[in-house]
């Protein structure tokens, strides 16, 4: 059977997307600034099928391992695929296979890479079958309707997303080394979609748009100036801001664990003792992302119990 493939990266927001003005099409309440994680990818393969409906199957091939999708997860994936087919002029049925080279549903933005890869693979099929031709911004906006953060995976290394606008940001900055400390690889109990629904109930959500918008501008300036100390401070405040929303929503919930706190405190102590260190952030999960990490920190004895990718 004829097949069409695409591989797309994850991304990590340093200024967070949390809360929506329109949940139907995933429009964010505030701007976000992200770094594209080109070493963390999802592969999607579409194969023409004689079956009466589109179907999903796991892709376990090489470094790519299929996620353990619930029925809801499969239905969500297939729903977005039907939307893409309608937008791109495809009427055929397909077998969809997907797998990632990193753990899914644990705060590493696997939905971003998965929906971006699904969108790109569908576009590759449509180019050949129906002659579709779209630019990256148009594809990103289609992908956004399946998973909001996936629109940022189309631009590397830095992307800014605000409302209907998503674009590459030129920070005149070289690629920063990225590592993630795997604190918890299991599927998180509260999905990111549910977190988006809950956070507006927090009293701390008042002023959130203004805080995130201000930090976004300050962070871009700090990165352009290569002021990594300032960037660390801004990103530190930003991820704590988001996790405080989780803890104070109704009902409250949380992702941080004792091990999460151990890792981020090790990073802060490294800054205090060395005057330099990694930019630290966390997504909606327990795992800890590090940018521009000096080898001295990555090899810290305190991190020996963790897997670092």
C-alpha cells in the first residue's frame, strides 16, 4: 500500500501557554515563546487502506515507540485526521501509525510533536493525491486545532505564538543544548487539556496575561543580549507561576514531586555557587527541562539517579 510519512519535533515553552480564549480552536489567553526540541520527535506513517474507516495502529520501529493511547486519545487523533482530510481534499481512508522516541503524556509535549507530525504527513499525502499546497504558517494553524502547542513545532529553533499568529522569532542566538531530566515517565493523571480547563478558576489567574506578556518581552531581550542569568530568573518565575495556577485551581492538582524539587534546587544551587548554569523550566508534568546546560551540572552526582535525555 502507498504510504506517506513525516517526523516532527516536540517543543518546550519558556513562556507558557496555559488557558484558552477559545477551546474549540485552541486559541491561547497569552503569548508563548518556545524552543524547538529537534532531538525529541514523533513519526507518523499514513498508508492507504481498503478498510471502511480510518484506523490507528502503533508504530514500533527503531527508536520510535508507540504511545499507549486510550480510546479517547485514539478518537482525538482520528478526529483531527478527519478534519485535516476535509481541509486538504482527501477522501481516501488510511491506516495511521505513530510512535515517538521519548516518553509520552508526561510533560514532554508529545501531543505537540504527534499532532504536528500527523498534520505534516497528511499534507504530504494531499500534495501527491489532491495537489494541495500550503505554507508552514497555514499548516501550523491547521495543526493547532488538534493540539494548540503543536503549531510551535513547525518553526525552529525559537517560535512565538499569540492568538492566530505563530512565527519564527529571530533572536540572533545559536542553538542551545537541551536536556530533560526524566523524573516521571508514566502517564500523568491530569491531562494538559484538563489543566487548561481548570486554571481559570484560580484567583491567581487574574493578571496572568499581563505577567506572561511582560515576561515574554523581557525574555526575548535577555536572550538577544545573551544574558542567561536574567533568562534563568524569568523562566524560573514563569514555570512557578504556571504550577501555582495548578495548585490553586478548583479542584487543585499538581505535577511536581519531591524528585522534581530536588532537580530544580540542584540547578539553583549550581547557579548560586558557579554564577552560571542551565535555564530551567517545567511543562505540565514532573520532568525538568534544561537549556544551555554546562557539562559540570549535567554530570552532577545529585543527578545520578535520573535518566537524562
